[in-house]
């Protein structure tokens, strides 16, 4: 059957918003307890609830029943929300912040007291002393304090072990139970800027003594300290300008496998891991080069790194179990899945898929990694997705509309793993450019530091340059260039629309419009983030005003849609609402969709669907595209 000729953007696609939200879950937080396997599932169809799942003889079984939501709010972004040992599970419940305990065959019972606003993350079981050790964040009015605490596993009584720094993460106990390591950092640094790795002896009374800084500084980021089975401290550091693996031998720090690759990730959440120890003492490690993740086995004594060939480009959460290795993986054509790898044969078994959808490859766009010139002689990086739909082809000479995506963070990165929200666009005849602008991770510390003092400049320039690059290559229509992004990506979007003229429309998902408000009305974790990205506040207030789209709406000349959670503490709704009012008063086409009960990011199926369809409808209307489907209409003000 020959393909039907239809304009780009007007192709009918089987990849619908309903299909995406109904058939997809999130998978993460992999852990083992002997022969038992556990993981977390984020379920949009259950209101975005995170459910702890155990793999039983009959298949996956839910450990945490409704209404429990296994999620932490430490640093607001959470992570590290559960731990399992000897059949007992401890987890943080999102609704009240308390730790709960689940014993085999029993229902969850609270362990910690309901005492004000206390939150817990990154905890583990100290079996020798019958306690948990983890990170606690306590909110008392405007005061927020972070510490490493010990929690009695029976009574829930708490004892502070380490305090004084602004932030803590990764408390880990040595195999013999005599030493504790952790990382900490202070304002104005973020964990990918500068952290310190500390080790202390555990006293007979369970307290700590003789604490010593092992590594780290304001100019060195330490990631994932771990003890080997032999009690040797390992960690990831970017002291070479790349996040590489190191160990401490006789007080000396030794690089295990120096290379221009990243063995670390930006620590936005707790519980992140890129490596783990195999039973034979070798190290299973994942690393990224040019946006693609790889799995390898590292022989620490020789420095040999042996790659394992796998058909995946995204790898996370490596977790050994016996002779096997568990991981969450994905590829450009396969959604995320939990697999068990048999190392000797490099074969794997899929244990749980994030989606049961079977999508014909003829409707999938396979991304191409592209690098292109940007301002100041820089080279920027992105993934380019051409339009793809086996049922349609465009008229000769036609060029597709382009959606440029700006990821959040901004210290983060986009990946080439299958993203059905991108395929939603490409299967309808849009091209998509997913940009890893300067400041993104995965390309070394110098690239990551390109945003220092230049947020709102470098990121915008790289997105604009990417759009122009595709236009020059004949791969996009210059009259139909759109940009979108969430959170920090929303700021890049609004800055591009305000201060540039490359894009003709944009969509901001809970995006920043006022840098001053972000600097003065946000949570502790990011309270000084902008010191490095923009400049110290209020000393350089001029920069905050100069780069805030809200102060320059007179320069806006194109339509925009805003999508916002009404309970967002990271970027409050006022940021979007002020911008909407500014566009409304100027007579520019504008739409605003607010979501009750949503915070920073949308987790409920109905809201994910509504947001995706609303953006598609908005861009179709403002570009004069007639979609093949009839998405739910959006009220667009000032659209003639």
C-alpha cells in the first residue's frame, strides 16, 4: 500500500495521548534483598502514585497498597525513598513525609513520629546497631536544616550524627560496620559544582568520631561514594574535568580508568548510581560518551575496561544479584525496561517493561546525534528526529514544522531513549530537535560550566543555532519553528521568544519568567543555584532584571502557551500567570492551562494527556495546520 500524500503536520498517527498515558509507567529504584528483587513504579493512571513492587514467583506484586506513595520530598525532588533488608521494607510516604515499615505479610506501619515537617531520604539499615541511617530535612517556618541521622528501627527515635553543612547525601556504611562515609556541600554550590567526601569512625555508642575529609572541594564534584566488598572506598570525581572512577588505597587517591567519558550524573535526586560491585570484586559501570550510555566491566587492579555490547543507549541503576546484573535500559526504539543480564553470555531477560505497547517501527523516528556550530565558536549537541510515519509522505519540496526542545535543569541532559511524547510529534509530520545546549551534562566539566554567568544566553543561542542549522540543511520550515521546555527549559523557551526572533511560537511548561522571583521565592536546594548561573543576588540584580522575560514583554511578538501546576513550589504559578497577563494585555495570542493538584512536573494521566494535546492544538492553530485528529480545543486569546 503506497503512502498517502499529505502536508507535514497533518498526518494521522496511532501514537495518541491516550495511548501514551494508559500504557506507560515509570521504572526506577532497583534494589535486591537476597533472592528478592524490588523496584519502584510511577503510575500515571493511579494519580502519579509511586508503588513499590516485588518480583514474586507469580510475577510482580505490589508491596505498598493505596494510598501510600513511595516518594520523598527532601530537596523537593526526592529520590532514595525506600530501603529493603532481611525482608523488611522501610519507605518514605509522600503525603506525610514519615518513614513507614513493612514486614512480610503485614501492612505498612509508621516508624517515625508525625513531628512537624520532617522528610527522609537515602537511608539504609545498620543491622549491627538495629537502626536506619539517612538524610533528614526538617522544616520549621523559614528555617530548613539538613543532617545525617540515625533512626531506631523499632522505636523511631532519632539521633543526629552529622550536621552543620547545608546539604548531605550518600551516607554509606563500610562492610565491617566501623566507618561511615558521606558527601556534603554548602551554599552557593550545587552538588555538580563542588562537594566534599568525608569518612568517620563509628564509636562504641553509635556516634561518630575522627571525621576526615577524603576528597572534594568547591571545584570538585564527588558522586556516589561506595565501599567495595573488601572495604575499599570508591567514588566518582570530576577532578580531571570528567566524572571518572577513583578509589582510596592507603590514604592515596587512585584513578581507576582515566578517560574522556562521564561515569557520573548531576545529582538532582538521591539514590542515583552508575556503578556497582560484582561478586568477583570487579566493577559494573555505566558511562556516557556523546550522549550515549555504555555498560562495561572494570578490572580495578589492571585498569582494564571491557565493554559489554547491548542494544541500548540509556542505562541506569546497575544492581548485581548473584552472578547477574539488573539494570533499567532503553533504546531509540524500545521503551524503558528492567532487565536481568547474564554476564557470561551477554544475553538478557526483560523482567518489566515501562510500556506494553507494541508500536510498528514504521511510525517511529530514530534520532540522529548531531553537532553544529553555535555562537562564540562553540559546538553544540542535539538529537535530531525527522518526521516518520509509514502511512504518509509530504508533497515534493515541502519542509516540516520544527519543534525544538530545551531540557530542564538546566544542569541535566536529554537522551536518545524512546520518548513517545517526541514520537507523538514526529509521527504527525513534525521534525524535533532535542538540544543538549552548553551547560548540559555528559560532555565534561568545561561544557557543563558554559552556563556559568550565562544562563539565558548560551542555552538560547544553542537552541536558535540548532533551528537555523536544520533550516539551512533543508530539514525544517523557517516559518514554522516552535520551541518548548519545562522548568529551566521553560525559561530558555521564554527567553528565546522574548530576546530573539528565530522562533514563531513557544510552549512553557512550569517555566521561569522572573529570575528575581526564582532567586527569592524557591526552595532551599536551589536557593543559591542562580549565583553561578546568573550572578550573586542582590548584588547583580541588574542581570536578573536584564535576563527576565517578564521585564521585557514589549519585545515579544509571537504566540505562547503556558502549562502550570498550581501546587508547584519550585516555580510558583505566579511566574506563569504574570507572563500570561503581559501577553494578554499586549494582544498576543496566548493560552494558559492550570492543573489542580500538580506540582513541578505533571504526574497524573489525565493531565499529561491534556498538556500534550493542548500544546499540539495550540501550535496547529497558530501555524495554520489542520490536524488529522480533533484534539480537545484550547481557549486561545487574541487569536484572530
